[in-house]
């Protein structure tokens, strides 16, 4: 059974942190890490200030992330190189339509961020200026409108550049959906989300043959379709996605098993890693849920999220 880790962007801001990640993974027999490199339409990759690395530059106008204060590092380049040295495959995790958030409601400091450069791309439900960066009860922050063809083109150009410049194992989509169906103009707007997936399959595979295209999805396909216009069983059937990661984040293992079983039935021919939440201190739970993912027919399990302060959870997850 495959084991993988989701690695949030704040865990890859130094060479030492990335080296620790690779050591933690490889010593536990975990050979895939899904590393967040586009969190809020920003870059945890690309050349450090004042220099060019093997990762190159360009970035189609995506600014270097505010949280990346070390000017000497290209996190994705270092992760790929460090992973190759110890046999850990790196997947580039990219948020798709979700492009900004801030707990205090601030907008990006970088003036070349797309929130500033292309306000016409932003989702504006009910005539609002844009979704609140602080988020709300049913949305996380600012989204681009999936119906905007220019926004989709920009997004795929960013992703294509990443996979062409870096020797990543895969490109991992997240927030490949509306914040809620109520923010769409019509239930038929699911077609705009699927249009990006279809075009991405062509362009990303052309940019890096053999690339694994994966997606984090709502685990219940009915809820995904109705609540956020995410029709991932159709993407799987069309062959646009190679690997599905249903996010079965529940404390109840019986419910995790039910959700992953339903997901497996909805995409019986597509590789699947059951997405599990690493609840602090719950070593037995993470072990049991990894076994539930296996019993539901998943080829693997992926844990949210890597935390070097909770290596006990990594041990339990790896040993399941």
C-alpha cells in the first residue's frame, strides 16, 4: 500500500526543513510527498532574489510568496533534488481557483499579484467586489471565477511552466471547485471547472510525459457535484486524472470507510489514495484509518499534514 504526505507550504521555507522532511519520509518508507508550491496564486518556487537556479524563472507574473523570507532558496528545486537523493518522489501541489486569503482581511502586498493585476478575473457573487480575504462560513477567501477563460489560461500556463522546469513526479490540484455552488451563476457552471481539467490533461502531459496528474476532491461524489460543482467521477472516466485523493477527514473511522468505499465505487478504474486527517495525539486512529483506506480498495493513503512536531503520527501512519 502506497503512503504519501501532504506538505503545507510553511514546511518548506528553508533547506533544513526540506531535508528534515525527506529524512522523515524515507526512514519510514514513505516515498511520495505532495508539496504545496502554489498556495495563494504565489510561488514557493523560482529563482531566489539575485540569482537563477535550475528551477529557472518567469513564473507568468506569480509573485514570490510572502511567507518565503529566505531569499537564497528555491523550495521546489531543493525538494526535487533532495527527494531524488533519497528515493522520495515530489508532487507539486497547486491550489487552482482559490487565489488569496488573509486572516486580517489584507490584500497581497505584491502589486503584481493577480488580485491586483486582474480584478476582473475574481469571483464576484451577488455583485460583491470580491470574496472577503478573511473567509466566511462557506468560503475560504478570494477565488477567481472558473468561467473566466483568461484566468484558466493563466493558471494552466503557471502549471505547465512548473512541470516543464522541475523534474516533479506529478502535479496535484487542490481547490479545483467553486467555494460553494451558491456562488456560481448556474449549476451548469461545473463545465468551466471541468474545462480546466480537460485542457490541463493535454497541456501538462505534453509538457512532461509520464506526469501523474492528481486531485484532492470531496470524498462523497454526490456532495462534490451538488455543493461545489466538482464532478470528479467524470474526470476519472475521461482519463483526465491519474490519481484521486478523496479527503475523508472524519474522526469516525466507520464514516471514513464509508466515504472511501463510495469514492472507490464512483471511480473504480482510477488509482486512489485515501485522504486522512492526522489528528494530534491520535496514533491508533491514524493507523486504523489507513487500514480502512486499504480495505475500501484504495491503492494508498495520504496524510494531512506533515508536521515534524508530530512524528509519532508519522510512525503510526507508516506502520499501518
